[in-house]
């Protein structure tokens, strides 16, 4: 640390909002630095903390020394610390937990308790003085100390904690706190090289000669590669090293995430529209923060714009962060960026193994890759010198994380760009109402690409009114005559079809024929969905499953009617109707395995698939030139969500799926089936008319003071006990209302909605309540919630009931 103060500020990995001051013993002062982890005493424990910086002096009595510095190089650059501070403040989330979330998983140290046998214990064991179970435990411990849970495993029976306590009291064993080793480490590999000087002074054996030749040829080569050429190499290299003929060293290796090779491409000449957009963006490079919203219809060449802007940015020695909403799209964009930029691209997303993520992280930290592509969590990439942050498909709700720590990576991208003096470029074919509103307010600059690259027309959308088909039974009901005819024509022309339905599974509404009860999840308040391939009914919220032969829990009848539908049922139906067609399905059930998605996309690209059936997942970003027909099985599923954004979500998904049609040189068409042909989200999507949608939507938001005309924080209250959860929710409601009365600003500007029972009243055995706090002033809103927590004692992680804070909530069910 340059300023070399003996005191440092540390954020700890615990749910506490303070940071702490520690002293650094003299010999460690040289090597301490922000971004490194330290091991610190905290109460009775030893825990990991992150060094945020030095603090000058401290009057606080009894400051403790740090125990150890855990990293040789900082895990994140100090320029990120203000970013973490902002996040912690804005999302009201403990700083240490923010940093922990940011870092690749698996590198945090944990404390664990190990049990050791004492001298007295050994005596008892020898003299067989202990009771049988105690004797077994001592026997296990006599060979080696052991973690508590491992004793149970080794004895193959539950060892109660109380027994261990009793034995400790009697002096037979003792417990020690220990630190778990980090599970992720850089993977090292041995390499050899041949120094120029060494000349052998004796005649060498053939394999030894071959090793020297190979080393000379390769410059340096890993021992594992060498063994492929000379199988016995490993047994010779020590000797060769001793004779000074080669040197052996270790080098970190990187695990390649996808292992697909890509051939380099040549940048196309940009259209005039694209040139205009790129020059507008890059002219500001290095001149401080600015934000742009690029609205461009699907296929208008946005990705090409991103790549050109990226090229100009790295030319200026600045780095680029590219965010895409889903892992599925990372591989697509990665392929295009790698073809253009080669090795200097790193990827970060949760689909990588812990080791792979760690490797990518270190490469970025070491400044080996100025370009980082990733899903939501890549917003935390340890880049320095950022010039450009691109957020593709900025409207996508996947940027919002809904568990643990609730944040929105799209919004954080703007903040990070501002702090780094970089450019933020948000792009979408269907921009969010929020971002378009920001353009109207002059917070964002507007850019647009109005035409598709090769001036293909947008697909013609034909609406089918499902209400006219409600009397049909079976397949005819959802695969209507119109759709069936269009599929046939498309297949006859050897073109591809995409069918979209936003629901997985086979039957989404299994009902007992005996008593009429729906089959519900044991842990959640929703019906189960039949998954025929897995022969099970599954809960889409918690994963609970029942075998498909299960009887009704209400009356015992085994006759279950399979109402409703899902992608799996559509697949079966389509296979029946078009037995010659090659059909594939893309949804969360089929792409769980690693690489499955890449394979599906490849099959589509190489035309090994004629009809692809999928959920939301297929709607996003992919570029398949030979798809000329898109069938939307039922457009209404998202309209009924109890959410002020239901209309926006519906419009976006429809426009996006429709945009998959006709991206090549043949015109595309879309068949959109719906029960609500007059709804403005649906008519606007049919007309490809974003402004028509926006104008109607924005006036609705204004009337009801929904975002962007207000800000909201939702308290999500949940617990296992129905009554305690209800009571606590009502208490929190009272606390909010009385705080509101204390202050005239609150009185005037804060709205409290609820507490109410959540629409999904129970998920994974937790009862759920919610309370919404709304205000036009973001600062006031935050002050209100902070006061609740830090002054009025709103307890977030109570024993029975937990309260999660969701700032700018999306999922309000
Ligand atoms: P978007 O991201 O807006 O959907 P893409 O950047 O994927 O659009 O462009 C659609 C297709 O057009 C891609 O196949 C892309 O390679 C191609 N393309 C984009 N810009 C150009 C250009 N200037 N010249 C030729 N082809 C282009
Ligand atoms: Zn029944
Ligand atoms: Zn469930």
C-alpha cells in the first residue's frame, strides 16, 4: 500500500452493514493492498475479510491485528471499491456480501470445527473404559482428527452433538476451530524448456535426445504434451534437468470453457446507418461518461455495431465489458467476438465450473483480456480502464437477480460506466419503458437502426383468434388449421419453423377425475406440471416431484386428467402431425446439461432440425437465417401476471419471437394465436409499432404512479410458520405506518402498500407476505427504509421470519 498506514478498513463476509478497522503488523505492511483478502479475528472466530483501503488513525480501543494476508495479488482492482460501496448503499446489502457475490465462487475461506482425541481419550480407548458408541467415536479419532459431520459418516449413524459435548466435558476429546482450505485454486502444469547453453558431454539415450529435440522445436512444452510424443518422457526429465540440459517450471493453465474452435472473420463494411451509430458512440471515448440507448429492430446489425465500437475502444487501450442476458446468448456472442478478436476475449457466467470461472477471473485481473463477455454477474468483472460497457437486450428481465442479493446488472452498468468515466451502450429491439423514458428525459442519448441490414422486410404477422377454436378438442385446439397449413408449406420449401410457448412440460394442469382437485405441490401453492419423458409431475418453483402414476392425495383416484399444455405436449403433437420432420425442443428441461444448448443451436444452424419448439429461451437474440415461420402458440400467458409490467413483458416477448422470422434472404411470417386479439400489447406487436405500445403504456404508468414515475422498494417477508409470518408482517406494516407519521416529508411523499399475502402464498414451504414502499423521490425512499432497519430495528434475518429487501423489484408475486 503506497500510503503505508498501519490500519486498514475491512469488509467482512457476514451480514453486517459496518466495515471494521484492523491493525497490520509491521512485516505485513509492505504487502497489504486493497483487493486482497485477509484472515481476521472476529469475536471468537477467524473469518475472511476484504481489504478496502487504509484508514489513518483510530481512536478505537483494542484494535486487533490481522492474522494473515491470503492473496498474493489483489482479487479486484481498487477502482472497484467505490462501485461496491455504491451497490451496498443502493441495494441496502452488506458490503462484504456484495464483494463475496462479486468474486468467483469457491475462493472464500470458511471456518470449520474439527474434533481431536485427547490423551485421556486415548487411555480410555486402550482400557476400553468408554460406552460402546463413545468407544467407536474414540476409535475413529485415534487415527486422525475429524470434522464433526464426518464422524457420523464414518460410523454410518447419527452422532448427536450433545454426546460430543459430553465427551468434551469429560476430557476425552476436544474441538478446534480450523480454516477450510479454499476449493478453487489456479491449476498449474509442469513445463520444460531448453536453455541455449547446455551441450551434452556424453552420449544420450534415444528418448533423451528426442526430448531435447522436441523442447528445442517447441520452445516450451508441457510435460503432459511431451508424454504424448515420448511416452517415457516423465522418467527422463529430472536427470536432464540435473545435467543442466533442460529446465522445468510450473505455469498456470486455463481451462477452456467451450472448446469449440472458431475461424477468424473479416469485419463487413458497415451500412451508413451503422457507421453513424458507431461514430456517435466512439467519438466520446475517453472523454468521460455518457449513456446511449440503441433501438434497432431485430436483425438491424446491432451486434456488428458492438464489435466495431469494441475494436475502436481496445485500439485506445481501454477495455470493454459486454453483458448479455442469458448464458445461452453468451456462447453466441462469444463465437462472433472470438472470430473477430481472437484470444483476448474472456467469458464469465454461472454456467462455467468454479475452476473455469476462477481462471477467467485471474486472466482478467492480470489484464490479459481487454474484452469480457458475460451474463449478469459479469458486471463485477475485475477490469480496469474501462472504456465501454455494452448491455445487449437491455430490456431483458434476466438482468435482475432474484435470489440472495437482489440487484439489476443493467442499472449497475450505468453506475459503473459513470464511475469509470466510460460509455454505456444499451441496445435492444424492444427497449424497456424505463430506458425510453430516460431518453425522453435526456439522461440517455438516442441512437437507432431502423432497417434490417439487407433491408429485409419485417415478418408479416397473422393473428389467429383462439376464442373461435375453444370448442375444438385435442390437437386442433392449439395447433390450429392455419398454423398447421403454414408449417406444412414451410417444410415443403425446406425451410425451418420455430414454435413458441412460454410454458414447459406436458400438461400444466393435471386434475383428478374423481374429485376435481388439481394436483398441487406439497411445498408450494401451485399446480404440478406433468413431464412425460421423466414420468413425473414436477413443481416449477421448488422442484418437488411425484411419479406420474401417483394417485390423488384427496380421494385416492388414479384417474388424473391432463389438462393444459406445455412445450413437451406441443412436441408430441407436432411429431404426430409431421412424422417426417426433425423436431427439437429447447427449454429449461432440455438444456440443463452443459453443452446441450450449444448442440441444439448447432443442429439448428446446420439444418439438422426442421422444427424447433421452445420457451422464452428461443425468443432471445439468436440469428437463424433459414427460419421463415414462427408460430406463437398462445400469446397471452404473460398477460395475466399480477404485475404492472405484464403488458411490457408480453409486448417484448412477442416482438422478439416474431423477430426470429425471416432474418435471411427469404421473407418471414408469423402466426400469432391469442385469446385477446384486441389487447394493445398484442396489436402493437402485430403492427411492429413500438411507439404505439409505449405511448399507451407510459400513460398508464403515469396515471397509477408506477415506475418510471416512482421508485419502489419491496419487503419480501417469509417464514415456515404461517401465523408467525402473518403476525410479523402486520407488525412491520405498523412500524412503517408509524414512521411515516413522524415526518411530514414521509407523510406527503411515501406510499405504503400492504402488507398483503403474496400472490404465490407459499413457495418451498415458506409462507410469503409482501409490503411495497413507493415514492417519487429515490433519496427519500432510501432514507425511509434505512431508518426502518438502522434506527427502528427492523430485523432482517430473524429466527422464524426473514425479510428480504428488493430495491426496484421486478418479480412481485
Ligand atoms: P442484431 O444484433 O441487430 O440482431 P446482427 O448484428 O446480428 O443484428 O446482424 C444481422 C446479420 O447481418 C448478421 O448475420 C450479421 O453478420 C449481418 N450483418 C450485420 N451488419 C452487416 C454489414 N454491415 N454488412 C454485412 N452483413 C452485416
Ligand atoms: Zn381426487
Ligand atoms: Zn413446489
